[in-house]
C-alpha cells in the first residue's frame, strides 16, 4: 500500500469524519422534529441517497481517476476545448471561508469540556448568562481555545495522509461512535426516550410543508461535505481497487445513523427534564449544560462525554476542510506540506480571529456589515452560496463534460447499468436543479 494513500477503512473513517460534523448533532435532530418527524426522515433519506450520495459518488469518482488535487483533476479530465472547466476545482477555496468560523465553534466546545468538570450552570438563566458572557466578553479565553483548535487541525494536516489525517480519524471516529453508543444506551433508560422517538419519527403531517422538502434537500447536501472538493481530495489519496460505490454508501449510512443517534440522545435528556427542544448553539451550550447539572454527579460525566463527542465530530470535519487547499499548493506550487499547511492555516487563523471578535461587545459594531457580523457573513457566504455553486459545478461537469466511457468503466462494475443510468440522470438534471433552488431559497430570492 502506498504510504500516502488511504486504506479502504481509512478512507471511510476519514470521509465519515468529514461528513459527521456539528450539523449532525445540533441541527438534524431539531429540523426533524420541526418538519414532521417520521415523514421528514423519509424525505430526508430519499434526498440524501438520491441527491447527496450521487454527488458524493461523483466527487469520489473524480478524485480516484487522477489521484491529483482538485484543479489538476478537473483540468486533466476536461476535453481540450473545455479547459475552462478547470476553475471548478477552485471550489476548494470554500474551505478557507469555513475555517474562519468553524474552529471558533470548536473553541466553544473546548471551553465547555472544562465547564463540564468545573462549574456546570445550576439553572437555565445562569446557563444563558454563562454562554453569552463567554461569547461577548471573555475574549482571551475564546482566543486561547480557538488557537488550540487551529494548532491541532494544522498539525494533523502537516503530518500527511497516513500519519496525520488517517491516524487522527482512526482514533477519533471509533471513539465518537463508542461514546455515542454509550450515551444512547443510557438514554434508552430515561423517561423521555419514547417521547424523543415520537418527536423524531412519528409522522406529523401538520408540520410537514413544501419548505420541509427544501430543508431536507439542504441538509442532505450540506451534511456530506460536498461542493468544496473535500471528498474529491480525500478520494485522490484512496488506495486502488477500492469499491468506491460501496465505500460511499457506507459513509452516507454512518453519517445518517450518527445524526439519528445524536438526536435520540439529546431529546431523551431534554424531554426527561421536561424542557422544550431548542436548536443550534442554544440547545448545546445553554439548555443541555443546565440539564446535565440537574442530573447530579452522573450529569458531569455525561456532559464531559457529550462535549468530547461533539469536539471529535467537529475536529474531523475541520481537518478535511483544510486538506484540499494544502494538496493544491503542494502539487501545483511545489510547496512543502508543512509550509503549505501553515501558510493556509495562518490566513484562516487571522480571518477567524476577526470572526471571533465580531461576536464580542467590544468589536461587534466595527465588524458588522449590513445585517450580519463577520462571523455570520463567513457562515452565510460559504453555506448559502459557495457550497451550492460547487455542488452544481461538480454535477454539471460529471453529467455533461466528463467522458461517459470513463465514468461507465469506473462505476458500472460497482453499481450496474440501471443504477448508473439513474445516477447519470441525477447528475444531469435532478441535482443541479435541486441545489439551484436550494441556493435561491438560502439567499432569500425565493421562499417556500
């Protein structure tokens, strides 16, 4: 096996690590309950396997065909008269936008790992004050934890594919699965478990609307880390003769199961405490810490395990986001891996500091532009504009530009003629239209 290539298991864990992020744990459970429970899950599963996984397979296919960085891959596979398609490869720049705010949130999680064992808030008001004080006033602590997250991410990437990325994912992903399994077993014994099951899976047609379909498509797309050359870049380091379709299906199943398990854990705890389910940062950093405190000594251990799991999910995603840019600089600009890593990491770190400061009282006014501060702008530009554009370009490239004999030869042995035709139709028609409508909805041009 080549020293700079993933093994099959290594690729699956790395790609799953990329896909499994904060959205699985603090977004999927809430949007499921708010959009019809079981009926939403069915629609989500259909879209994640029909649209999300189709683009995921497309990125894995492209990366495995050339074993090169994203720009070189697209350039190599484009016909001579269509070399302008090489700019599709520059969708890896989306990762820099994400790296400006994602490690900031990882820093919040690190802080709450410490809070778990030192001073969990005694009630919801205290919990809210604790988080808001940390976010708006405790600049030095935020910078410390943020810097720690950035150093960990950069160091892992600097060590390379086998010694860095694969080794880290081989530790963190099994650990994440073990922690979530333990928390699920504990949650099953709680009084709120069956209410959590009902909240997430009982079909509630009154809550299911046309907008719910857009929400399902959106999460199916964003949860798999597609549209920013991450999966393409990981696949470029994939060992030869790996069944890329089976590997892709495995990653999608792992990503979906972890999201469902996380939801059952969180809402079992929330409903047992007779609290209403919240969403996002409020659920994770305000509601849950107060509930953990009410649980006594066991709550301290549960809180620590929960935030460790959250950190593992976030770190593996952040690592994957940095790799495409580093691989481009190494291969196209002849930079050493360490120089490439630390150059990109330093740029993202400086921009991230500004994003961090934009949430604080001291700097929010200076770093707010229009209706959003810098943190929210980086989030909005990456998720609402750049990632959808990346997904559309990949779908169109594979559907219309890539030589069909190339994709047929690579995929039919693993998926058969019928499924290949369905996959190609999805790339040509379904995925581009669905993601374009999603982007318009995210931007606010149309609303469902």
